């Protein structure tokens, strides 16, 4: 799960707002995530179909941190 705030280390999936097989548009609410400070909505980044829910609620997940390096050639 992507981190939804800079201090977030884990989050709980509270509720799925879309069902398997349901079409989604970029910006649609997918699920509610409980962070260390609040319950927030995770939105879709792209248009598509929610093919399969692999993690059911309630479930605590670790956050994924992306680090970007700039390389010059």
C-alpha cells in the first residue's frame, strides 16, 4: 500500500468502497484506510477494472516507500 502521509508506517484497510469486477475511473474512491492519525480514502490513479481484491478488511499493511535517485550521464 502506498504511504498516504509522510509519517505513515502502516495502515488498516477499514472498508472497500468498490467491488471486484467493478469499473473505476481515475480519482474514484477505492477503499478507506485508517492511518496513525485519521481515516482517509485511497483513490484510483488510473481508469480500469478492480479485477481482484487480494487483501480483505480489516487488515494491517506496511507502507511502501519509494526513493528516487537522480542519475546524470
